[in-house]
C-alpha cells in the first residue's frame, strides 16, 4: 500500500497537469465548445485540488475526514490555502455544472472560472510547489 506522501505526490502532479489543461482552454477564443471544455476542465481541476489538499494534510499527520468542507478548513488552518470561503464558492460553482446542463449557468460559471477560480487554483499551485 502506498503512503500518504506518495498519494500526495501523485495528486499534486495530476493537479498541476489539470491546471495546465485549464489554462490552455482559457487562452482560446470563447465558443460554446470552448466553454464546455473549460467547465469540464474546471470540474476535474477542482476535484484534484481538494484531493491533493487531503493527501497533503494526511501526510502531515492531520486526521481530517475525507469531506470537502473539513478539508478546506484544515487546509486553511495549516496555511495551505488563504481563504476557505472562496474555495466554498468554487465548490458551489462546480456543483452548479456537475449534474445538469443549463446554458445560462454555464455562461456564469465560465466567467467565474476566468475571473476568480483560476487565480485561486494558481495560488494553490504556487503553495504546493514549495512543499
């Protein structure tokens, strides 16, 4: 069985790759197809972000339950993230698109990712690169 350090290293690598893929699509001209791709990449980037936080916390000896809110609070307490409320907002945006498709919602989430979430994801990457 692998260690929490190995799990952290794997999810960190996957998170960095997912974030790179999100940046690729953000750089493209906006179309319906690009928006759909951005949303999909946003969803898996968020999923890898919180899983990476969880594995890092476990590697640090934190006994945090595998629940997103608890992970975000612990990551804040440990200095991994600066603002758990913005991560909660990102989670809410992700939940808006993960089960049904509504074009108006998709437009709103696309704008949110471009104006808010991407910078937060980048800040997490910056922090994770120092660990």
